[in-house]
C-alpha cells in the first residue's frame, strides 16, 4: 500500500489517480484503491488486521476514511 501514497516527509496524501504504482504497474493508483476497498467491502469483516499496510497510520486511516464503507477505529501496537 506504500506506493499508493506520497513521500513520508509530507502529510499523508494519495498519489495521483492516474499514476501507476510501482508494485502494480498494470493498474492505476485509483484502480488499485478501488480493488482493495471492494475486497474489504465484500468480505464485510468485523475485525481487520493490516499486516502489509502502509508505513504510516495516517495513510491507512486516509484509505479507510476515503475508500472503505462503514465505521472503523484504528489501534496500533508497538
């Protein structure tokens, strides 16, 4: 998910919708976001653990706030 967001030294923001992510060069950023959010929506989980999520919590929060339906709350462990 890191290649969907901008640099870590800037506030969390998605890369442009028409940009092609490094790890998924066959799709645009917007297509990849839509694919990820539709899988989560279809699964309709009560709990979701992101193991291979973005480096920053703010990027994951941004993804869920903008792309995934429903209410959610984040927790971190360290």
